[in-house]
C-alpha cells in the first residue's frame, strides 16, 4: 500500500510539501494532511529529510511537519476501526488482492495501473491479515483472565507496546493488533491505551537507528522526532486514566474501538499543543545537541536520501553549483601569485597545491556521479530524468573546464613569473577578460561566449605581436597559443556548466 500510494501521488505531495510549509503552523497542517492521505508517516518523514538536507525547507518547519505526521498517522486506526471491524471486509479481501495481482501482471508496462495494483494487493492483504488477527486473539482462546494473571500494572503495558512496535517496525500494525485484542475483550481499554502509547514511542526506533550512520541533518530530524514522541508519551502516561475517563464519558462513542482511536488522536494532539509554543527553542536545542560535522566535500548528498527524487535532484544541483564555484576559484588561484581569502571556503589547509585542488574537484565529480547512479534505481518521470541528465552533463563540462586549466599550469606559471611588461599586460588582460566574461554570463550566456571568442582573437594578436617584437621566442609561441586555446575551452565548458545549473527547469 505504502509503495503504491507513494508512487501514485508522491510527486504531487512532494510539491505540496515544498509549497505550503512557509510557516510552522501551516507545516503542521501539511504534515497531518499528507500523512492522512498517504497513510505512511515514514514516507512523509523521508520526504521531509530530503528537503531539509537539500536546503529546501528549514529544520524548524521540518520538525513542525513531523509533529503533524504523528497526528496524521492516527487516521490509520480510525480506518481499521471503521472498516476492518464494522464491515464484512474479510469476504472482499481475497477478491481485492486478486484484482490487484491481475493489474500488476497484465499492466506491468504501465506505471499508473501497476501502482493501483500494488495498492489493491496491500489493501486486500491488510484486511485479510486483520481477520486472521481477530481469529488468533479470540476471547475463547486467550481470555482476559490470562492477562489479569500477569499482575502487571497497567502503565507497564507501555513497555510491551514499545517492544512490539520495535520488533514489527510498524505502529499501525501495533494498533491493529491492539484493536483486535480489544475487540475480542482480551484486554481492557486502559491496557490498550498503554500499549498504543508504547507503539507511539516504539515507532521512532526505526527512525533513530536509520539516522545513526547518517549526516548531521538526518540525525537532527530523527532526534527531534524521537524527542517529541518521548515527551508526548510521558504526558500521555501521566494522564492515562483521566483521558480514558474523558473518552468514555464525554465523547459520543460507546464502542471501545472508537474510544481507543479517539484516545490515540487526542493525546497526540495534546502533545502538539504543548510543544508548538516551544518549537523554536526545541529546534535550537536539537541543533546544539547534534552539531554539524566536519566539512564534507558533498554534504548535501549525505543528507538527502536518493529515494526522494525532487530532494535528490535539488541536492545534485546545489552541489553542482558549489563545484562550479570551486572551479572558478581554482582558475583564479592558478593565475594569481597570492592566496585570496575566499579560497579557504573551498580548499582546506591540506590542499595548498593546485594539483591537490584539482584532485578534490575530481573527487567531488566522482561522488556526485555515484549518487546520481543510486538515483537511477528509483522510479522517476521522463521530466525528472531529463533534469538530472542536464545536471550531470553540466558536471562533466565542469570537469573539462578544470582540466583546461590543469593542462596549461606550466605556461600559466611562466606567465605569472615573467617580469616583461608585455607579458604582465597579457596576464592582466586575461584577468580582465575573465571578469567581463563572468559578469556577462549572468545576463546572457550567448553574449558571454561571444566575449570569449573576441578575447581569444585579441590574445592571439597580442601573442603574435610579442613574437614580432621578440618579446617571446618562437619556441614559446606554441605554448602561449595553447594557453589561449585552453582559456577559450575553459570559458566554453564553464558556460555550458553554468547554464545547466542555473537555467530554470
């Protein structure tokens, strides 16, 4: 069900998440809506993690979305209680499952029908499994007396809920099992409430374990999720009996199943109401507890799961833009004697030489390409694939641009070390031409390329004049003409790369 819904509506909900999370309150509502429809807080959390890692949404709003997903996921309990126990869904489960299998088999080449088939198979299996659970915990098989004989305080059933959810990795499954036990009279509403609270906390164990090997952003989102659920669970345990009494006596539900799902939704909402005023300090606390790691060559790629195509694509675009700046500074450093302050932003103290800087550029290209290959395993639209191809084309152009400078470092060094006025003027002319090229590139890549051609011809004339005036020896002519040609190649590749990263997709 989760995969089917994610692939059917994932793109729409990713767009919805990005567009309507401008403030924390709206982010909570978006979290509730998206999780209610997708029926999977883990899918929404994955999207959130990707967008935070790619810098699309701030951490504070991401945490607010997580608040909303906790309430949205309680809708599953309402669906199971309403459909699974009130309608003869068991007689329809196998036909639904069968129809889903037919869709997957006959329409394997058509994504829309295949995903509908996935959803139907999951839907049918869910309610067939629910019927099995109801039979397995029949009151005649395991009586209430067996539970009572354990002599366990009601609040300790919370631990059973935590452990059960940690083992089966699904709070929704824990809810279904608990509803089945409550339906047959195997457990009381109070015990069921304690188990559900445990499931609410236990579901974060998956998120926590998944974040252990991730980057700082991934850990921040995961720890914020765990912290919120822990605080809410403690509050729910404290008010367990008063809240159960309220649900029994104040709400218009006589059915214990609806009383339990009401209890689940209410204590989750109470947690959101209590935590919302402290959202900003809570976010700052999480950021202090989980500090950013040492600088990485491609930090966004480590923070964004490749499964979320929008987020992964944006991560590649931003890393490509950073790589473009590195190459720009690499070129600048090659032509200047002194190290400029901004160089430190892109090259650490252990990479002083231009050779090492070029090695870093190659390493970044390799990391981006590797990440891109991992994205290829995921399903994507033709448009998404085309955008990614554009970015990768640009990254290859960046590599060629850097190589154009690397190929003529020896001649650049000769140009820099010369004390002849003509060569000093040529060096300054090259730098001025680069400045004009970069400035024009922002407005018109076509005009920037024309400037590059004009500069190329201007430099050729200057070099031939220096030969005629014997400033350059004839055996130096080839080297300086090659340098001029590589400068033109750099500008050509840089323009292609810049357009691929900065053009609206």
